[in-house]
C-alpha cells in the first residue's frame, strides 16, 4: 500500500511541475501556435497530411520516416491541437513511469526508482519538448520501453516474447529517427549470435526477429515506391553535409557561421570529395566534433525564449551543466560497477547512452533537443551502477524479490 501511495504521490508531483512549466510558458493560451512553431513541425505535418489526409507527397517525406507523422496525423485528426498535445503528454508520463519501473526491477530499490522518476520528471527541456509537434517525446518513450524490456527479459533473451521486448522498441525508434539504426544493427548482431548458439527451438526467436523488423521493411518499401529511393531516409546524408561538413568548411575558409555560404559550396561536392576534404583537415574535423559535443551537452533549450522566460532558460542551462559534471563523476563508478558485477544490462544501457549522446554531434544549432534524449538511459544506468557498487544502499519498502529483473543466463 505504501508503494502505491508513493507512486501516486510521485505522479501528482509530476503533474504539478508540468503544469507550472506550462503556465510559465503560456502554453495553454496559444497551444496550436506553439506546437507548430518550428520549421521541423511543419515538415512532419506535411508528411502526416500525405499519409493520413490524402495530400500530395511532399519532398520532406524523403527525410521523415512514417511513424511519427502517422501518430501526429491520427492525433490531429482526433483532437486537433489538443489531441497532438495529449499524445505528447501521455508519452511524457509513459517515460517517467516506465523508466522508474525498469529501475525498480533492475535494482530492487524503490528509492533509486523514485530518484530516477524525479530526475526525469523535473527536466524542464523534456516538458517543453512536449509542447512541440516533434519526434522527441515519441523517441524518449520508445527508449523507456526498451529499458523496461531490458529489465523484464533474461539476458541474453532467448524466448520470442523477450526478443520482442528488446528488439521492437529499437525497430520503432529507427522509423522515428533513422540514426538509431546503429543500435538496431548492433541488437540484431547480438540476437543472431544468441540464436545461432541455441541447440533447439530457433524457429520461434527467428519469427520474432522477423516480425520486429516489419516496420523497417515497411519504411524501405514506402521510400522505394513513393520516392524511388532504397533506404530508410536521406536525412543522414543531408545532416552530415549541410551541418557538420559545412561547419568544418566554414571554419577552414573563414566563412560566416550561419553556414549559408559554406552550404552553397559543400552541396555541390560528391561523397568522395567530402571524404577528401575531411581527410585533408583531420584536426579541425575532430575538434569540431568535440566542440559540438560539449556545446550540445551544456546548451539551453531553443524552445524557451530567454527574453520572456529568463528563469526557465537559466534553469535549463544550469541543469545541463550539472548533468555534465554528473557524467564525469559516474564514468569511473560505471566502470567499477561493470568490473565488479559483470552486469550486461548496465553495459547495454551505458553503450546506448553514449551512442545517443555522440550521434547528434554533427549538428550544433539545436540546443539540448537531442542530448536530452539520453536522459532516461543514463538516469537508469547510473542508478543501476550505484546499486552495484553500493549494495547496502537504503532499501525501504523492499519488494522481496518480486520486482527484481530476471537473472542473466550463461550463453
């Protein structure tokens, strides 16, 4: 009963904090204008109108995989702007509770689960992103679903249900943000090795893997039929050339930092020419990535106007700087926890965290929009690491094993 009371109390606190941020932003007085205030949101709505509303195929369908525009179109059709916001708000609550539940199962400590819940719930940037018709809340929810699947499943997963729990979120993430295909491919390789080592009963796991890949197959087929392009999306090549390579080119040639002049030169380069240019400037190329990584980690939110909301803007930047210090503190703690416990879940969580933080370093103009996506991952990873290096961490309301994750199995 005390556990239920704690869960209810945490969610009520989350509601109160969410409402406070929304009121400070004036969100409810201009909901539709805020939801579709960014250029990216317009491109998602254009693709949604094509998928759901029967509009002409827009050029942006080459860059926007189907899943989020489909969700956006359905939510918009059901409730308009309120429907779109309600979808984001539900996903936000899903992130909080799924991440906390996964932490509880993996650590057996409700205190750590409550701390993780509060860390995610009080992140102003994540709340503000729920006021935008963008992919970030869907991404965070699918990450939380993967974390929960990891907590529930045995390691390695060898039953079809467990394979679906850990692989389907990665597949869906890839058809929201194609950059996650790096993690999907890694997951497929690990599962292939697991299935290969099975002495019997391979058919069920193979069918589960194939079923989880259906969203990928649908996206590839959609791109092939609608845009005559074989692949998930063309957004990766676009972002690398129009952001990262153009940024390096502008610095190397003393061009303006808005990248307009640099893009006019870089867009005409072939892939081979781009590679030759980066190889000719290895130090600058590497320094730009490191600089972008640091700036993404400590930037504020692009969706909070400093002039009208200086307190919220300052809180976000201060929070992100504190997170950076926390990352540095937990680096040796995670290493020690892995060395002591050989916890595969912790390794997977930390690798996922690092990939999600590093992938957006090709873009530097989006504030903390991309780096905050790692929040559910690292919050869970750090809680698990703490539980492994500090076994005597307080355990009030002990679950008596009921909420512990399944044991790791050999082979």
